[in-house]
C-alpha cells in the first residue's frame, strides 16, 4: 500500500518530496518528487513536474514527467509535457502531447 | 511508545489523504476529506474533515479543520470547528481554537486556548435581557 495518498478532495499548492510511493487522486500544483513509484489516478489533476520511479498515469498531467524506471500512460490519461524514461507505454485511449526521451 | 488509534485509520476509497512518514510538503494543502500526516509539512493546511497529525509527524503551519488530533509536533495555530485533541507525546506550540479542546497527560503544550462554549446564564454578565 502506498505510503502517501493525496485524496480526491485535496489540493496541494507547493512542493512534495517523498521517499516512498505516492498515489494522487486529487490536485497538485507545483512540483512532485518521489524516490519510488508514483500513481496518478483517474480524476487526478497534476499541474507539476513529476519525478520518480515507476510511474502510472491515468489522470491529467500538465508538466514534464521524468522517471528512473518506466512510465505507463493508461487509457484515459491526458498528458501535456515531455516524458523522459527508459521504458514508456502509451495505451490506446491515452492522450499525449509532448516529447518522448528514452535515454538512447 | 504511545499508540495513536486514529492514525491508523485509512480507507482507500480515494477520499482520504495521507502524507506518509517519508514525505515532505512545502506549500498549501486544502480541500475536502480527512487528512493524516505522518511526514513533514511546512505551509498551510485547511481541510473540511478530520485532521490527524500522527506521532513522528512534524508540521510547521497554521491548521484549519473540522476535528484535529495531534500526536506529533506542531508549530502553528489550530482553528477547528469541532474537537481539538492534543494526545500523549504531542509537542504543540501555538494557539488552539475549537469547540472543545482536550490535552492529554504527557502532551507538551505552549500557547493560548480559545474555546467556544456558552457560559451558563448565571455567569453571563448582566443576566437576562429583554
């Protein structure tokens, strides 16, 4: 189970740093840095640069995504920004506008 | 070590929020729902729901919530529409304002208490009017 959960009704304006998993159901504006997995659930709104380990996106992200592991954009995800990761999947139904950098 | 009963409460229905012990937030947290803080928060917190500052948490911020339970360290003022509880092991620097305030034995507290309640009529200065 994730150690940090941002609930659906919660809005955070600012900077989040976590040494552990982060699950976002709510809204984040600012910056999100995690050492571990980041999950951006359906309905979540993230207007922030996101850095972390394995990343699963099913919500809306406006900002750059950098992962030390992999990024999965799931169906329903809406991402405007650049994605940097060594492995990336973009599911059917995911919306994505930006550059992909796979570190090659 | 003191147990904080309410800190372990967590429903994963997406409504509740939890800032884990390895997390640090600088900024403003606001919204609906309950919030449990086990990590570090600097900024401002305003939630419509219950707020729990768990043991080991460090919060430097003014706090607004329906109900507030503190078992960690808090530097800042508390404004609650319901109950405020300062549990054993808590270290609180700031003013507490709530409908009722409870400070457990073993809590460290420095600040002012502002408790909203109706005085019994015999203590209301001037007696009954009208």
